[in-house]
C-alpha cells in the first residue's frame, strides 16, 4: 500500500476483526448492503472492464476496495477520506498491498483532487457516505467527480435517497425497518454509537477516534434528496447519462456515465 499523507499507526490490532465489526454494524442499517456492492461491481465490469482504476470516494474502512480487489485482482484503488479512525482500519487492512493508495483529504475542500495520485479514473465509487453533505456542497462535489472520471467511465453512489413524493410508502418502510433493527439489537448487534464506543476504548484506535470526533462531532445527516435530484445534478455537472440501476425500499444505487 502506498500512503499519501497518512500517519496513523497500523500495527497492534486485529484489522480483519474491525472490518467484520464495521460490516455487521452497517448491515444493521442496510441488510441489502452486499447486494448493493455486487450490482456496483457488475456495472463496473460491464462498463469499464475487469481491470479498472477506481477511486473509492469517502472510503471509510475501504469496504468497496476490499470487494473490488476480491472480485478483480488486477484492479487498483485510491481510497480518500478524512476520518482518521476509519482510515487507520483501512491502512491496517491493506498494508503492503501496492494496488491500494489511501489519501487523507476533506471532500468539501475544492482542491482535494490535487492530493490524488492520478488525474483520471475509470470508476468513482461511493456508498453510504455522501448523505452527510447538504445539496449545495454535494452538487459541487459531483462537478469535481465528473472532472476525474474519464470519458466512458462511471460514477456510482449507493446511499439513502428519499423520494418525498411518497410519504406513506416512506413511513411504512421506515416502521418495518425499525422493527427489524430493534430485534437485531436484542440479538446483540452493535449500532453506530456502540461501535464507536468500542473504538474509543481500543488502545490502537482510541487516539484516531478522538481526532475523528474533533473533526465531525456526532453523526449528522445532510439533505438526502431523491434519486431524480441526483440524476439531474450529475447530468448538469458533466455526465452524459444517469439513472438508478438498483434500489431497495430505503436505498438507491445511482449510476452516471461520462
């Protein structure tokens, strides 16, 4: 793994266990998470082939990168994020893997693409991350992403995209989802806050977790507009085509083609 501006210690922890714990915590919110990843990689293969250069945007623990390389061993991935704790897990997971570069950058900084090792990518992929942004900075980010995707390349965002024109459907989905989540909690699944409490108590992750909360504070959602908004803005910002290629009752995987 080539590191770009990363300083977190990546030894002394069971990184595979932290990855599994992160996956379980995320699946509590999104039981269809692995299906999203499968469809995402299906579309990568269909549109740019099995040896892509990928930007794992707001990569966190690099969940997308892990699945990308398991399926496409000749792929390369650049993971970019600002979260020092999640990046520590990514660094530990991919230490020594020359296919992976990890970059610390703030996606709200207009100059963040200058920190990347490449000027263009076959695919830019992100999941369950950009709902942190409000609509205006997200639209600006989409413009910068369009500049990074090569002609014929793709951008995919799998995230919460709420269609406000269907309030009764939304309420029914939310109620059913919370019944399932409550049962999973009774069965011992950690939620977001509990996972972070464990990270804060870990001797290796305690310091980067403290820095993470200095940067972000507590979890706060952005605007979460519907799929039609994302597709329209992506076309306005430089993509030729954009539409959902998968959805669940709560989430959408939206694909834009340059």
